[in-house]
C-alpha cells in the first residue's frame, strides 16, 4: 500500500491510496480517494514526498508541508519570490526547492530551517535534480545555462552554456547517468566524464512532456500522443512503448514493486485527469493498467 498525490491547475491536491495485491506472478491494484484539498491560491506546480512528509509548491510562491499519516498541513515555507518550479527530498533530512526567482534553497527537514540559498541563474530555474548521493545537484534555467552545484559547500562548481533550453533534468537512480531534455530531444550524459553518450529525438506528434528513471539505465518518457516510451541509456533503440490513453501524459513516477526483482509500478497522470497504475515486469508493460482513477470525476 502506498499513496499517490497529484496537484492540479485548479489549486486542488488529490490524494489516493493504492493497494496492490499479488497472486503468483499476477498483480492487482485498487485506487481509493483519501482526500481532495484546496491547498494553494494558485496552480500547484511542484510536489515531493518522503515517508510521511509531503511538500507542495505553487504559483502563489508558497511551499506547504503536510503530514501524510494524519492528512494535515503542518506548515508553510515562504523563502521564494516566484512560482515554485521544483521540490526534491534527500532522504528524510533535507529538501531542495527551486523557483522562478532563480534561487535554489536548501532546507533542513527536522525544523524547516533554510540552510543555504544558492543563487546564480539569471532568470527562472526550469528544472533541477539532486544526485543520489545528495552531494551534487544540476539545475537548468531560462538563461540557457546548466549549473552543477556542490551541495556540501553550497556553491556552484560549473556553468555550461547551451544553445537550447533543457526543460527536464534528471539523474539515473544509481547516478551513473544524467539527462537534459526538451520537448523534442533527450541528451544522455555519463556522470563520470560529463560527455554525451547518446541523443534521442522526437517528432511533433510525440512531443515529450515528462521523464522518469526506472533504474540506473532504463527511463520512460510521456508524450503528447498519450504514449509512454521506455529507453535504455546504453542503447539507441526503444525498449518498448504502450498507450496510456488518448491524452498527453503530463507526469510519470516509478516505484519498485518488489525489492528483489526488476518489477516496477509506473504511475501516469494524463491531461484528461486520469491517474493510472501500470505493471512493468522485467521492463515489459502489460496491455491494461492495474488501476485507473479519474480526478475530474469527483
């Protein structure tokens, strides 16, 4: 059993409890609404959770913190002066937040003290990601730069100027690779060398909206045409694809179903309001979702 949390343009936070049951090699799942909460005075633009702690960010420039065990709001963070563009926990000890004010802010979770403000981007931070070690972070900005941050010392290490925007930054689960991506491309880098090892391109009909790593080498992208496509960092060929519906896939998230197996649950959220849970045994997708909830249905 785990929780799925989604935010919407109409300021509402949706919470679902997903219960997964196993019968041999077959899985079944059920989604049950836990709450619908008018949480912000603007669009919800970022979410991150660890354990029982959830943080949400919005165009109202506020970060709200919740206790998921009790389903209550426990505080607000108001360090930023712009739309919140990203949130990410590192373990249960720290969290990074990013904003259109061009700042990354490091928070200490136990008392929500702002430990460090990382400034450098000349404009909005579009996307960022922490390395699995928690020692490094990458951020991309509308100033067409990608910055590498030393989180241990709280300073910028490198600045890379780019000719095109990187709207998505992600590290692989083991930190071996990182990707910089836009609507029509994905660039895959080796972390140890900082060099591009592969580039994927997408046509207009399959414009990419989101990307999530499933492992240290596998990642999935959600596309305009409603498809989800899975690739390997070390291969030019697509591993497989499936249709998540007729509407664009706006967000993806993956969790391992069993600790000792390469069997994943992939959660997709589409622009038609549907949240679906998919079973990916050994990186092969089954034809139908395990569970499907329509957030717009009430």
